[in-house]
């Protein structure tokens, strides 16, 4: 038996059975270090990047001590965004498949609060939510935390970056003093230390170093003089390497818009992701990027946190990150699951100190490389392979992925190969289709029927 097998920790047999059926044999580093402490009831601060397995670490810990027969809220998990809250709730439901009658409820903004109040009336064991909406419920006396024994802050650094400090404090004030508190964060700024001292009891600190796998991530550095240089370099590298999906990291919201507009003007397919987007716009942007309808996402670090996209071919640091940890976090989004990834970083003379720190961290000398020849600018830009159709019907209207697939493949003029990701939200759905078949697919949805009803549909721009 491996020393990091799940069976080496004191988990309930039904949880181990389920992990086995899901093919989870060995714990990740963050699970190996934190799970025994969590099961032991300790307060834990765990630092690890997205994809480290942190959700399963705290999910298994809270499920291990949950009393299903006691139909009261026993755990609260705070997340910075609705999509992360949805991901966490989905993962916990998967981990809990062999424990019957567990109720996990998601409470986030962007959804009418009345419906959530109705759901709360019927009770829950676990609440996953965003700080602002949880505070709203507490102000309305619609949440009862008197039986709570576990409080989890997921991506705590991002919640503080997004300005949730006051809401978190207001929520903590309403929680029982006797509880276990778990704090997960990708970085560990001073604000995290300060909040942990206020809300935790003798926490154990765990830090999982990001792995710098030089075999899967190839890092390249280029010196620039000004923003025009950055943009020209970006165009050259995009045309030279033709990545199917890439993220360009900028340090400000204004820059994401500027870079995105410039790239689109040159014929690339780019979308901006920053904190100014409404939830629905954010959903649409992430959907189109994840399903290959747009090939470039221009994002700030805060907006991209929690972004979960497989097979990201390249990362561009349009500006050098403010600190080395953030750089590692950005670059770690490519080259996953053993696949080759590319990371390109632009730096100027004033970044000399940061480059020295990075050089030390990566254990290699960083030298400015030569750019591809200007003749590369004459190359054709590869268009996105997919297009996205938005359907004005979702889970609330009982629309399922199978209904959409059935409507599109009826009459055999489209088949399963022509259809990509189908993503369902409460009141709308998105389906990716091969770009060349987008008009046929739109006609089938808009003029056909789903669940015996006609739904409005439209093509999203890309």
C-alpha cells in the first residue's frame, strides 16, 4: 500500500469505497499534508494552487464528520465567485455519493433570493456560497448556523482581493465560536495572516510548493521597451506558435480591454475577462473560451482565479506578475496532465529585481530571447474551431444536455462529432458546434423543439 493512499487516513468506509469507484487511489501533496489534520479537528491554513486537490481535501474532511441524521447546517464554505461555488458543490456531491440524503445548497448572488429562502426552508447539511449573499441571508434571519461545526474559506486571497473583507467579518460574527476553521489560499499575503489570527485557533500551516516541471512547461522571456513592443511581440508569438487556446495576463482591467481590442482588430479571436463583467457576461466569456469558440482570453489575475480549462496551450505574461508566486500560478495553468505547455513573459528594464527573484526560484539564468522574424506577421490566423449557441432555457426549464444533443443530431445532417461542450445554467444553456455548421445548428434549435417547447436561441459573437 502506498504511503499516500487514501486508505492510510481515518476516513469512513463508505467514503473510501466511493473514492475507489471514482478511481482516486493516491492523495495529492496537499491532501497528504492536510487531510490527517482536518480529520483530527485541527484548524488548518493550506497554501496550494488551483488543481492541487484542495476541494477533495476539505470535502472529505467535512463529510467524514457530518451527521446526516441531524438535518441542520453543519458546514459553511465561502467562495469568491458563483462558478467556483458551483464547482465546489458539484465535487462535494460526487464525494458524498455513497452517503445517502446529504443536502448541499449553493447560495450566491445573481439568483433571486426568494427562491433560495424557499430552499433553505426545506433544510440543508452543507452551504456553499459567496460572502455577499451569505451576509444578505444572515441579515434577513434566513440562515441558522447554531449547529455549524466547520467553516471553510476557499481561495481566501481572492475573496480579499475582490473586497469581501467586510462581508467575511460580518459572517464570522454570526458563527459559533467553537468550530473548526479551514483556510485555503493560492498565495499568502499579509491580509490572510491578519484574518487567520482573528478567526482561527492555533492553525497548522501547510504549504505545497508549486512544481516547476521543465519537461512539460517551456518558459521563454523577452525584453520590451514599451507597450507597442509588447503588442508586436504578442502578435509575433501567437502567429509563430498558433496556440489553440491561450491566456494573456495583464495587471490592470484597462489593459485587458486595450489588448483585447487590438488583437481583435488584427484578426485574432480574443475576449477580455476582468472584474467589471456582469455574472452573465463572465459566464458567456468562460463558456466560449472553454469550448474553443474563442482562442485567446485576456485576463487579470483576480478574474482568472478559479478558471478551470483543460489543454491550455500557452500563457503570455503581457506584464510581469507583481510577485513570483503569482507568476508560478499563472504559468502552472499550461502543461497540465503531462502535456507540453508554453509560457512567454515580457519584461522591461525596471523589472530587473523581479527577474532576479524568478531566476532564483526557477534555478536558471533568465536571458532575453530573440523574437520570431517579422515575416511571421504575413501568416494566416487560424480561426476558432467552434461557435457557441445560447439557448434561453436551462435547468429550471428541465432542459438537459441530452435534449440539446437530440435536437441537433435529428435528421442526420449533424452528428456527435460536430457538437462540442454543452453547459447548462439555471435559465439558459450553451452548446458548442463546429464553426462551419453553426447556421444549420442554430436553425435546428430555434425552429425545432426541446421538451416539446420552442426556445429562443442565438449565436454568440466570437
